[in-house]
C-alpha cells in the first residue's frame, strides 16, 4: 500500500492523510516520512498532508452533525462513552478541543463530537487545522534532520 501511495506522490500524501484523519486507522506519518525521504518537497508535503488530514477530520465532523449516535457507533465504530466524555470536555473548553484532533484515535472522537455537539464549524476548522499543521510541521522538521 505504501508503494502505491508513494507512486501517487503528493496526491498519495493527501489520500493517506485524509484516511488517517477520518476514523479509519492508517498512518499518514509513515507515508509522509517515506515521501520526504524519497525527495519530495517538504513544504508541498506539509500542505497536502495538512489539507488531507483536516479534510478527514471535517468528514468526521459532518458525520457527527447527523446526530445519530447509533450511526456513529455502527459505521464509525466510535464508542458512545468516549463521545460523552469528549462532550464534557467540549462544554468546558468549547471548540478549542479541536486542537487535540491530531491525537491518534482520540482525535477522530473529538472531531465527531464537535459535529455531534454542533460546535461552530469555522472555529472547529481553525482549531483542527492548527493542531494538525503543528504536528506535520514538527514531523517534517525531525525527518529533515536525517
């Protein structure tokens, strides 16, 4: 699979990041690292990775806006208990919890919860983008050291 994504270049990075940003388990970090080490331009990788990963999270946000916990549980395999806990965080911190969407597994739950709770979509988009961009910037910086 990694070889296929590598042959797609920047589009492969976008697709991998979108998949990883949604509720499907996938490592966009591995793809980004591999593509950067093959010589693809880091700034473009950063843009495609961030856009794809934010797109995946906003997909989760949109599914959350459907407001059907049974769909969220059945199709996205998100535990309703985690959504309830994340909703309590959101009540305390608002859409700022979107900054944590970069976290593995929990990030998907946060994005779904933001949509489920009808958090401001623009504020959610902003905070999700900041968190994910920071993660990819750090990863690209560390890979560049090798």
